[in-house]
C-alpha cells in the first residue's frame, strides 16, 4: 500500500464542495484546498491609510482605491499586480513612481488571506507593506549615477482591519 493511499484512508472519503484538508504524502504536510466561493471585495483601513480592493468589477478587471494624507489614488487592471502565495494573495500597486527610474519608488502590498466564506460580510485583520526603493544617487564628482551602498529597499508594515464581502457584478 502506498503512503498516499494510507493518508487518504486515514482521512476518509471526500465530502461535498467544502474545502478539504488532506495529507500530502511528501512530508505528511497538511494542504488546504480553497473554497469555490471566495470574497471579491475588501474594505480596509489602518496606519493612516484606507484601501478598497475588488478582485473583479463591473468592467471585469480588478480595481483598487488607495487613500492616505496625500490624497486618493485609483488603480485598475494591469496597474494592480496579484500573486497567489502560501501565505495568501499579495496585491501590489505602485503608489509613487520616480521619473526615469526602471522600478517604482514606492509600492503598497496588501496581504489577502484565503477565507472560509459563506456569502456574508466577514471582519478580518491583515497587513499592508509599504516598500520604498532607494534610487541612484549622483556621485560627488558629478559624473554618472550609482546606487547607494546597503539595502535598496525599506519597509513599513501597518495592520489593517476591515471587511471581506462577495459582490455580484
């Protein structure tokens, strides 16, 4: 009998569309399969910022609104980068761009967890990571540009609180 078959027998038969937890033979690690129904709209605030993120919209692509002391910024479609990871979905936007720089000056990344969701608003807590990239500095002799020595990125982490909901478009 294989290790995979033994693990399946220990857990019993799979039931319904609910998320299932099963043992993965390699390392006997628990793996959670996501629900078919996940929230698509998130309203969050904390650390002096307010974020509304919709993974889908009436037009189709995702939308994100970011508000801080400097004002309100809107992001749509390809301006929003989304990456699913082991710790949840990382949603990133460039909040400040440095003219002529190959990378954004400041980005905001929101961590969106998986949910056990049953079609109602759910309160939750998550994190926002503001990343500031240090750009090239002019050299003292006025010639060329070089990057500063040391870490090229700094981070500020803020706790956000808000709600997750499912909006039908």
